[in-house]
C-alpha cells in the first residue's frame, strides 16, 4: 500500500511539473512589471501541494516560533497561499499574502476558503514587492519563500519590506542557494541579490528540504 501511495504521489508530481513546463510553449513563467509570474497557476498549485507540502510545514513551524504573540505577518510572493494558510490556520497568526499575479491571488483566496479549511484564514492582495500596498510600520514579521529570484529588483523589494516592518521587526527569506536548481538552471548566491538593500543580514543558514535535500537558504534580515 505504501509503495502505491509513493508511486501515485511521484506520478502526480511529474504530471504537474510537465503541465507547468508545457504551458505556453514550455515557458515556466511570464514577465509582468515587477517580476516573473507562473504561467499555469492550477498546475503550480497542484505541484506545490504534492512536492512542497513538507517544506511549507517546516517553514510555518519556524515562522511561528519566531513570531511574537499577536504578530501581524506579511507573506510576500505568497503564490497559491500554502504558507499563509498554514500560518493562519495551524498557528493562529494574522497573515496577509501579497502576490504580483491577480490569478494567483484568486487561487490563494479560493484555497484559504475551501469548505474543508477551518480556523483562522489569511487575506490576500495583489501587489509588487517593490511598491507594497501598505502603510509604513504595518507588520511585525515579513516572510518570503522561493520568490525573491523572480523579483525584477530585489534591492528595491527588500527596501520596501524594510519600510513596512515595525520597529524591532524581522524578515525571513527562503530562496534557492547557489548552484543548479531544477527548472531554473544555475542560481547565484541569494545574498548577492541583496546587495544595495537598506536592510542588514542577520544570519544565513542552509534549509534542509524533505528527503535530505538542501536547495534553499534561510536568510534573516532586520532594518
């Protein structure tokens, strides 16, 4: 039984990945003002659930451990809402997700308000990380997972993240580490993308993925 479950999961992952890659002439994403967004939102959502579920569970636990009581959290590049929904539902945090793609925001909202979802729910808005639609000092914690490499101007995005952070706030960014990454090619050191941003790096550590893969870094920043 366990073997059949594993085989089904792998088949689902492969199918979703192929759907994402085959959409619009095998292009993984398309460019909008502000960055790159995913072409096939539905396939991306399925792939995220099947492949990245354990990753988002571990990240959600880490974020919840860092967050102060009653923290207001912003999830930048929230995608289909997997992390934001976990933070709100499982950890009771006040979470807002923002994404550049209106279609992705619609998908995230639908996921958060499915009938089988219970507990606290996040909210989602459309926005560019370099021009976040929030006043200064709005959030205690800003998180971003596997999104920064899609931003047009990471330094500008990090500057606006610093703007919306309250005094004493923190940002936690997970992004691909340096090296070859499936579907992305060779990735630079994510710290290089932060050059020139008015926010300091507090720590950088490799983040272990499921099955002992370490493809991402966890970067903590403070204004």
